[in-house]
C-alpha cells in the first residue's frame, strides 16, 4: 500500500471517528492535501489584507507558499541559502506590513544555529521576489522582529528588533528606519501575542532550552507531550510580563522513565495555543 493511500485511509478514518450517534454526517470532503513527511512543517500565514491566509510548507531546503490548503503548486517559493540550510531549525511569520508596497506582507525568517554559542539570524524577506530587505547576522546576537510601527510619529515606519547578546548575557533593542511611509498603530507582535521558538539543543539528552516571547503580559502555560498526545510535564503555569522568557526541560527530573523519541511542546497564553513544536530526546 502506498504512502498516499495510507494517508487518505487515515484521513477518512479520522473524519468518520469524529462523528458519533446514529446519524451520518452531512458534510462532504471538499479537497485533500498531499501527504507530507513529518519533517516538513505545515502552517498558515497572513500575507495580505484582502486574502487573509495562505498555507505554507517549510523544510530544510525551502519555504513554499500555497494559495489554498489543497493546492499542489506553490504560489511563491524561497530556496534557502547554503548558510540557511546549515541551520538546525528555521521559522517564519508574517510581519503584517507591506514594506515593498506590492500588496503582499513581508515575512520574517529566523534561522537557529548551534556552535560555540546558540544564536539566531533574522531576515526580512520579500516572498514574491526572494529578496532580503534586511539581514541581521551577528555571531554574538540572537535577534527577532518585535514590531513595525511609526514610533516617533515622523510618518516613516521603523522596524524594532529584540536583540539578545549570548556572550554578555544582555538584551535590548535595535531600531531600523525603513524609509517607507506609513502609519501602523498595531504591531505584528500586537496581532500575534506570542512567539514560540525551536528548542535548543535538539536532539537533546537530558535537558533542553525553550525560548518564547510575549508582546503583552498574560497567563502562560508551557507543556510537554509525548507522541501519543499524553502530557508528560508542565514547565510553566504563571502570569508573566512581556519580553523574552526561557524554560529548561530536564527530561530526567519528571519522575518518569522517558524513552528516546519525539516529544512535543506547546505554549498557551491566556488560553490561546501556539503551534506544537517537535523535539527529539536521544539517549
């Protein structure tokens, strides 16, 4: 039996299992996406005001953006540079602002690297052309976009980045003048209240670090699940201020004989869940 046939069979089983009682569902399947390997990240992203969400796949080679969840041909493709392919993980999000004035929001691409020190690079990407509007690649800094806003009310948008110095163990802001006219009163961080990063190291044994950021204070829960969806640990359950936070999970201190394999972690802020991210415990 082919992987595609297995995928469709599992999808149909899941749909049927979701309905109970004597009455059959009145819904019909409108479309089915291709079956992607688990190492390919799937998600949705906001690229414009007129067509709110697009769907994307992300792997170690490229970002592919699709106009619908079942489309097979990408609308936009960005192939990673040789350096970006060396990163151990990558993440993207919409900056929620059209900085090139082509009707499409730009993306923030963050790549995470191992080495003497953990660090991340950030690129503001025009997904329609593959061109970088800005690249922050300092071996001592981990940066990510906090907001795009005209904070000094001069009619020109600024990009404000949060920057952490992994050597000096300090953090602060870097502000760039984009030269783009506009008046954005709500930042991307304000529209997306939190950002969950890939754990480091990954794979790990026995402990790993999970970093996340909040744009506003909130009730935070950070939980760990096994591959069966069973909760194995609750790392954070507290009211936290805005900013960057770090939690460390030591898999050997939860009182359970955890085996090697895939585990997932999820951030909830004021009851709003993030995407679950996968990590690998390798003993």
